[in-house]
């Protein structure tokens, strides 16, 4: 009887140890956030998630509000005006005289106001005249630069605005069309904006090729990949990035070796790869890579994860005092 009880106690003890280990693992998974793992900051506020310690303490990134030291500042300063509008006193004087007949003594005060002129798209018709030479031959004027052969087109400035809004300001294509219509009165389609992007890509193709070459020739380069929803609903792609101190190059594809090859840098790269330790960066096909370095931001998160896990397993409480206390 006692032997049976001992065996049962042993089994229960083993089950308890296994359950305790499982609970620790579950707690660790629930405790994973952008501060101790590769999870994005957008996942920190999901139900059941524990935010990073710096957010719980309310310290944020450690920066004060407002302009940061060393950042370029702006201020309202007096400058040479682009336009001067004069105003004369109106109405009547206390004596009953009309102030329109009063003597102008010059400017008493000036006020400058920075304003944006109303931008309205205007339609320009380019008429190409023909002329007959004295010999009888007829000549037609050349089309000006930036005017295509089609009878109706959209000018280069409006095309440049569409590219700027989508690429630099990250305005979605649909809202870009709405913004252009609201600001300028010009009605453009989503297809037009896509054509502007394709045309801009063709124009800078040689520049992109040069940047790819310069990154490939660098001694050290950072590589990363992040998800992007694009195309049909639910389609997930990856934006691959290769960066140095001077250059950045991005490629939209998948998280596969084929896409990594299509990016066109790693097959010939002969420097040190700085990455998040994704397996594709260690592929044997990259014959010229001289070494791999883990991204320091990922290392810091790993150390934070280890520190939090150690405190939980040792029974120590999280530090809650002020910095330097």
C-alpha cells in the first residue's frame, strides 16, 4: 500500500514539474513583446499582451517632448516679401472729413503673413503652327518638351506630385487621387497614378542599378525583411531591404531564396551581413559573404528576454524604482 502511494506521489510530482515547466513557457510566450522579441510594436496592445517595461514605466523612448537637441529648428522670421499690399485708412474722421482725401504719411506698421497660394490645375493648349517657306515647303512647329503625342495628356508637374505623394509621403493610391482633386481640381484615376509610378521607375532605373552595385561592394551592409499587404485582398508580400550608412535599396517579393536572389545583392556580396538571423542569410549559395553579424537591436531584445525570464524563474520581482535609485 505504501509502495503504491509512493509511486502515485512520484507520478504526481513528475506531472507537477511538467505542468510548472509548461506554465513558465506559456508565461514567457505571453510576455513576448517588441522589447524582448522580434514582434512588431503594433502587437504590444493586443489582448493579454504585456507591454515592454519602458512603456509600463511611462518613460517611452527616454526622449523629452518637443524639439530634440541637434534637430534643425524653424521659426517665424522677418524676410523679404514676395508681395506687398498697402492699406489706407477708410471711413470718416472725427471731424467729419472723408479719410479718402487725407494726406498719406507713409507706412505706420507692417505685418507679414506666410501663405500658400491657391493651387488650381489649368488646362494649357499647345498649338503647333505651320508655316510655308518661300520655296513652298511647309514646316510644323515641334512639340515642347514634356508634351506627349496624344491629343490630351497630364503635365509633368502633376505627374511628379502623384509620385511624391505615394512614394515619399506614403499616401495610398486612392487617397492620392482624392487629394489631388481636392487641392488642384484635377480629376485623375488610380490607373494614371500607377502609370506615373511605372514611368518614374523607368527614369531612375540606372540610379537604382548604381545603388545596388555600391551596396554589393560595401564592406558591411544591413539586411531585413518585413511584411506588406498589397495586391488582392489578403495577399502578403515582403519588403526586403539592404542598407549601408549612405545607401538604401528595397525590393518587393517573398521571403524565399528565389526572391533573395532576385534582389540581386547577396549572390555577389563579399562583406559582412548584418541581419535578424533569418536562415536565408546563412545560405551556402552566398559564396562570397565573409561573415554574419546579428543586428544589435535584436541582441538587446534577446538580453531583455533573458533578464525577464531569469527574474521569473529565480522568483525576483521586476525592478520598479526610478532610474538611478
